[in-house]
C-alpha cells in the first residue's frame, strides 16, 4: 500500500474526523451564520450603491477573522500533548494528517463560508431590490446616481474590481496561520495574531525605508511591497503621481513572491508536524 497517500486510508481519517468533531463543526457553522446575519442587518440597510460597498467589506471583515480562528482551532489539537498523541498515532501518513488539517480548515472553510455568504447575499439582495423607499430616501438615491438593480455579490461587476492586495492577504492567511500555529504551542490565538500584525507593520516600514533609500526622497510611499507607490510633488503640496512596476514584469514578480511565500509556509507547517510526530 502507498505509504504517502492512500485514498481509502484518507477517507477513513476524514470520516473519523467528522464523527469525532460533528458537534464542534455544527456549533461553528451556527456561529458563522449568526455572525453573518448580524453583519448583514447593518450592511444591507442602505441604498443599492452603499450596499455594494458594505457587503464587500463584510465579506472580508467577517471572513478573515473567522477563517483565522477556525484554522487555529483545528491546529490546537496538536498543541495539547494528550490530544496530539491521539491524532498523531492514527494509522495514516504525515502527509495525510497535514492534508486533513489543510482540507478541513482551508478548502472546507472556504466552501462553507462562500456558500453561506452567497445564500445570505441572495436573500438580502432580493430584500434591497424590493424595498419600499421613503420620499427622502428616493431623493437621496437620485442625487447619488439613481436607482439600479443590485446583483448578487459574485455576479456583480464590483466583485471583479476588488483590490488585488485583499486577495493576496487572503491567499497568505491560511498558509501563515497553519505555519505559525504549529510553531507556537501556547497562547496560539493571540500570539499568532500579534506576529501577523507585527510583520505587516514591519513590511510597510521596511518597504518605505527601501523606497526612500533608492529614490533619495521621503515624499514617496507605498502601502505594501510590490504595489504602486505614491510620490508627492516638491513644488505643489497636493500634487501626487503614481509609480508602478513595469508590466508584465510587475505582476510576474508579485505572483512569484506570493506563490513562493505560500509554498514555504505550507512546507514549514508540514515539517513542524513531522517534528511533533517524532
């Protein structure tokens, strides 16, 4: 039998996981639905134009913390000695054990969250499109561009205009959480979050320091590495110019760095799991 990966063996491991954690998963799903409902009550109260903006914020502002907490929750089983022994002594390879965590906390969460969000959004979009507006609200909507039919989130043109940085942080979130949650045994939930914010601040400051050093000017700044920079004019105080990396080299560099970072983080998580098993 294949000692690295076996579909039958992985299926038994997956079935045992759902059997042992059914109550916890249902409770997590209930909390997710409840949190989404509460957030939607506020996000979908405005007119169509504001709803299109607010639901994008809801998608990320709710999705990121929930994904982070759920991933740490799944890995915490390996940070407690007795529970870790039960998990690591199961008749499966290290690859299958890390693959199970990746599947449940990664692909599983994304599928559940996007499905629940899409269903909730469809219901609220219908409510917004069929809402009876007061005369004052009608006047305000007309001043802001008029009425239009709100489309479901994933079918809306605004969905395709979401800044690439948000998708980049989303792609890094799971790999980063898996790696550092396995590296830190105690107080995992707050410490990994502190490290994440610390690295974001360090990357921002380091990126701007490098820009200032290369250009010899303190009037150029960038939010994140490899993104566009904004340079202020020396003559006119409020005159700015945007500087971007040449294409297609710029996008190729961003994708290459992102893929390498995600791969290294997942490799780190896998190596850390092997150390736990030893």
